[in-house]
C-alpha cells in the first residue's frame, strides 16, 4: 500500500516546474498560490539572512539558483522580478522591477557591478561578466590583473538565449540581442543586433 500523499507529491513537481518556469508563479490558482507564497517567503527570508540581498515585493527566486552577495557586493532585486533555477548571481548587482532572469544565466558583477533596468528579459544561458583578465605574456594567466568597468542593461531590453555580454558594455533601452550573440560594444536604443561579435541588424521601429 502506498502511503505517500499524492497531493504532496504533486506539490513537489509543481515546485520543480516553477523553478524552471517562474512566470507560472503569477498564474497560480488560489489553492496553489497559498503554499507557493509561503514557500517563497520562507526561502527569501533565509536568503536575506545569509547574504547581502535586498528583495522587493512579489518576487520569485528559485531555491535552485545560486545567489552570492557577500558584504561589499550587494544584490538588489526589484518588485515582480524572477530568477530561475541554476542561475549564478554574484554581486554587486542592481536588478530592476519586472526583470526576468531565466534558467542557467550567469551574472557576475565584478568590482563595479551590473545594472539591469526595469522590464529587461534575459533568456536562458545568458552570460554577463563585468570584469576582465589581463593577457600579457609577462606572467601566467592566473596571475594577471583583473579590471572591471561594469555592465548596464537598459529598460525593456531582450537578450536572447546564450547571449554573452562583455565588461564595459551598455545596452540601451528597448534593444534586442539575437540568440547566440556576443556583445562586445555598446548597443544603441531600439536596435536589433546579432552575431559574434554582435552587429546592427535593424531598428525595432
């Protein structure tokens, strides 16, 4: 006889689904919303106790994400944003409201930090590194000096899956970066870019 509670088993699967598809969190029926909100409240309280993380209202953070925000490298997460499973976030990061960071994305703020403005959407496997290593032949790579300029992602920007963004880059409001692109230079407002390195394709309007 199977004594396992089928409702509990279903809830575990539902939590797993939310970890990878967090946008479903805001579509939950009331009977599921109750346990999901309590689940998030408990986890976010734990996270804020353990790390220098500041979390806004109505945020979803997957417990399967990896959040590192030691003193001096804080992470701010704005209202109604989500962070999906298997992301790695290392401060300093300033994430605005209604921002989507999908699964397996990596954001490392280096020394200067990454700023992501409201309503930006980062698809799965995006990589933003706000630092660079030197490449001089005078010493081994692991001993090279590290520099940091920071990265800025504008409002309503869409980064497609597997997009990489180089340190020092500014992607202006309403820009779109096609999947598998590597952004090495600033991207102008309302433009679509793609490629490695990313190049101008057309204007959104």
